[in-house]
């Protein structure tokens, strides 16, 4: 499966799906109709997408937006991010602070809504099981570990303002004067 095919399937799943869980369910249905080798290709491509997005600065953005995230929570956030489509995903990986431009993220700064979709991460396994009545012949990958020297204190408001100024303006209390 090529990169374009991977994202086109997600775009087709997004059509008419209002919530991330519905995008994941539609992606499973669309993928289950394909040849098992294509499902395996989707799984490999998803691994590459998740590896490319396993970045400390994006983790910091997820932490601010969701009011904290564990390592599993960060994986689930990236599952949600995949449901937003290729353009949003790519931009967020390149510039995590760009997430402040999404209307739903802006609204979440007031509502406290959190963004995660673990179901999106299970799409290839669920589709393969549905298509073949067997398990996908590969293990679920462990997330690659970023260099721990790159981590910053996500709870430090000054550091958040410096690294992610637009998101910090939405999710970090203003400094006391």
C-alpha cells in the first residue's frame, strides 16, 4: 500500500463520519473488503506514520490540549489525529502548534474535551480479523522512544509558552502579575 492509498482510505472513512470512533469503524469496514496483503500493507504504513509522529513537541501539544497524557494517551491522541486526515496530521507533525488553528481544539480550551481514538490504532487488526477470521501476522509495534534528553517539563507554563505559544495561549493560565 502506498502513502496515497493509506490516506485515501482514511479520507473515504472520514466522509460522513462525525466522530473519530465512526471514522475508525468505517476504516475497518473499507479495509476488510480488501485483499489481506493490502491490509498488511496498511498496518505497515500505519506503523511508519506513528513512528514519524512520535515526537516530543507533538507530545507536548497533546499534553496541553488533553490536560495531560501518558504514553498510551499520546498513542491514542495520534489515533485521533489520524482521523483528522492527512493535511492536518502532516501539519501537526511538522508544526504541533498549528493544532491551535483547529476550531474543535479551540473549543476544547473552553469545554475541556479531550482528543483520543484508540480504535483508529486497531484498524488493521480488526479489518484483518474480519476479512480472514485470523489474526494479523504481525505484532502491534511498541512506540519508538524519543530521546529523553529532548523532553521538557510539559507542566512548566513558561516553557509551554516558549515552545507552543498558540496552544499555550489557549490552554495555559496567563502569568500572574
